[in-house]
């Protein structure tokens, strides 16, 4: 059957809105990478009021949601987020059911739904981690905008066979691809295994976000952050690529590797500072 999208249907789906299109496209990419089976993964994207108001009536609150944590530091801020229990596979076909545009109320206690989350859908189950991470990343980088979570396959696999010491884990990743130390000179944070979806894992993750752009959840997945969707996705892609190379070479005889001196030379050439305490120079 041929389906022709008329202007009206594409408008209704929200594709004319840049941040909705970006969310729909990036979730599709993640799903196609095999990182978001079933309802796995979630994304939240902090937006400026002016960019939202261009497309959405910010004075019309569709409904209110009261999460079990305070969001005082984010009062008045706008986010587009993925919905709880929904499949990344389906976002592109129906953004309104699978995404939501939210504003944190002025008292920081409620979420005001301005668009999407159709048929009573809720924001991502990992909202505590997302919001607590936004708060910490914004403190270190006012341009921070995006928190992205998925179940990147090789990152997950690597957490079974590599020591979970974050300095050692970071060094191994840096050694896998020449670009790595340039893309994530701050390394990767790692928290202990914890139950997902709760405030506690949110607090642990956000604590790491004070120092790291990316945090690994052992036997679960990864959180990446950035000033744009591309940056957060690119960070996860690069870490996942390094983890993939690690999984390919693990157990094989290593004949040569990138030396610590080469990593330092690289960092100097690209003007980045590798996290101290990792390279033996
Ligand atoms: O179900 O990925 O961590 C969404 C998740 C939970
Ligand atoms: Zn997950």
C-alpha cells in the first residue's frame, strides 16, 4: 500500500518542528544500531522558550504530572523527552504518542505537558536520572542541552569482562581507537549496578555527571550528554565503537597498541587535557 503524507498529516505529526524531527530521527538511528530493543533507551533535550513558542502554544497546558522528586533547579525549563514504555522503533511514525514536550512548573513540583504524550503516556521512567544529570551538567556547562541513554551493545558486553574501575576502563577505551582521547578526554564514569528508574540511581549518575560527560551503568547501558543531539550521540557512538574493538580483540594476542606517549602527543595535537591519573607519563 502506498501512503502519501499530505502536508496536513506531516504537520500534525510535528515533523515541521525541528526539535521533534531531531528526536524522531535520532531515536530511529539508535534503534537501527540495535541499542534500543523493545522500550529500551530514553532521551531528554532542554529547549529554549523562544524555540518552543515558535511552534507550540506555551500557554496551553494539556495536563499536569507530579513526579516523586523535586525539580526546583529546573523550574520554568522546557524539555522534549521520550515516553515511558514506548519503543524507539515507533517514534518516527508517531512522534505525538512517543514523545512529550514538558515545562517544569514555576514551583518545581509539577510537569506541564504542552504537546505529545498522547493517550495518557508518561515521560521516560528514567526521568530522575535525566533531570538530576541536566542539573549537574548545566552547573559545569551552561550550553549543555542533551541527556541520552541506550543499551549500546558492546559497552554493555564490556562491563562483563573488564574491571569496572573507571580510570582503567577509560584507558582501555582510549587505547582502542586513536580518536577516543580527543572525543572524551574526561573519560567515562561508572556507577555500581543498581535498579533502574529510581531516584537513587539518578543521584549516583548525576554525581558522576559533575565530572564526566558519559556514565556507564554496568550490565545495562550508557548515558551520554552534550550541547546538541549530535554531540551526545557522537559521544556514545565513539565509546561504543571503542568497546566494539575491545570485544573484537579481547582474548587475542595483542602485538602492538597505542602507547601512553602517543596518547599524550595526540591530546597535545588536538588541544585536549586527558583526565589525570590515567596515563603513565
Ligand atoms: O526502558 O532503558 O533504563 C527504558 C530504559 C530503562
Ligand atoms: Zn535502560
